[in-house]
């Protein structure tokens, strides 16, 4: 199927519902930029290796590279999102339900941002789409259980790998530099921290950028009555415009509200030094790379926050601010039923309105 920019613009002009779905998806990406993307650069900023403005620009650039290169290597994360739910054969009802689900995600993520809690946009996306499909079919017939299983794999992988690798990498760094004075390691870890933040931004684009690309592609497939199972036939070269669009909007979102999340993740949870920030970024990047290569959609927030916890645990468990961790865990637990319910209700409302 042709997914070039010229074809896409023609589709937008001819189909107002597609325009609505795309605008809502861009809204979700914008919200992701101010709730999820700051996780990639939080440690780099709070350890004063880079000013926030420069870090945000760096994040936007490496987000794009992550989307672009990982889409060329393995685009199965995007494919998983398109196949997770089935909105049925009626293209009009399908695009209305998709738009309602996306609106629900924006509402949920905005509420999380107001309270400064780094919610998982990945899980909100999955929950909102699932709630919309359930509302449309009146049951679980529209939910693809085989793809949903990958969500649970992703939850376990991101948490266990994030914490475990955070602990291991930090222990390794401490062992390697145990005989070197703190003053002599300062320049090295300043550069290493910037490298780690760039790696995290790259992997954030590889994971979350692909998910949102998958939603826009799903929208185009639905309005044209195409089966999302055919996504593997899409030419990646036709999607460079979409990769640029996603990374630019994500960068704008980070500039709008990123500082609040940076404070919550990088300062409130654990007081980090430069070598700890580098360890957390490297550990989270490895966890995300593993998941992306195997096509498993995971939460970049889970990977980063648990890696920070693992780094904090190297010194002592009391170094972790468990009140902040408790808030995050509670938000993660509520995301699936909460955003799913909003997606269900919004779909019913949108179907009634439209």
C-alpha cells in the first residue's frame, strides 16, 4: 500500500475522520513528549552534564534516529500495535472508535502530567485501544490475545531487566573505578552521561516512536478498508516523513512540560551522581534494545525508572525514595483499567455523536 507523503495528504483532504484520528495521535505523541521522553534525558540534566535545552534538542535528534534505524532493522513493535485489536470491517465505525481511544489516552496522560507522575504512555496506548475495541464489539471479540501476551512479557522484561541491569552495571562501574579518585573520573563520566542519555533517547524513539507510527498507519489502513495484518508489506522508505513528524512533535512536547518529569524521575526518586546516571542510562538502553530487537512493546518509563532504582540499591535500599516509587507503581496499576475504561466510554460517546 502506498504510504508516501503525497498519498497521505490526499487522504487527509478527502477524509475528515482520518484527519481527526491523525490530529489525536499527534496529541498523544505531544503528551508522550512531555511525560515519557524526559525520562531519557532526566539523569543527564539533573547531574548537570547538559543544560535542559541542549538535552531536549539532543533527545529529539536521537528519537528520530531510533525510529528510523530500528524501523529498517525490525519494525515488529509497530506491527504489534496495529494487530493488537480488531476494530471490525466497517471502516467508518473503526476510525470513530480509534479516534475515541486516542482521545482517552490524551485525557489520561494529561492527568498524570498534572500530578508530575511519569505514567506509561505505552500502556495507556494499549489500554485505550483495547477499551475502544471492547466498546465497539460489545465484548472481547476485538482483542487479539496473542499480541496482548507480549504486553505482559514486556512488563516483566522492562522491570526485571531495568532493575537488574541497573544494579549490575553500577556495581561494575564502581569496581572498575574503585582506585581512581572522584576528581579524575569527573570528565569521563560527564561525557559518558551524555552518551548514555543519547542512547536512551535513541531507544525511546525505537520503542515509542514505532508505536505511534503504527497507530497512524493503522488509521490509514482502516479508512481504506485494508487489513492491518498487511502492514509488513509497507515500504519503510515511504515513511521517512512520518518518522520526522513523530520525532518533531515528541520534541515539542518535551520542551513544553519535560522539566517537571525530569525533576520527578531524576531528583525525587534517587539522588544521583554522574557515574550513577550513566549506569542507569546504559542499563535501561540495553533493556530497551533487547525488547526492540525481539519486537516486544515495553514501557520506556518502566525501564528507566527501575534502572534508577537498581542503581540506588547498589549503595543501600534506603537511598531510594519509596514514596515516589509507590506513586509510580500505583499509576502503572491503574493505567490499564483506568485508561481502558475511558477508552470504552469515549468510544460509546463518539459513536453516539458521530
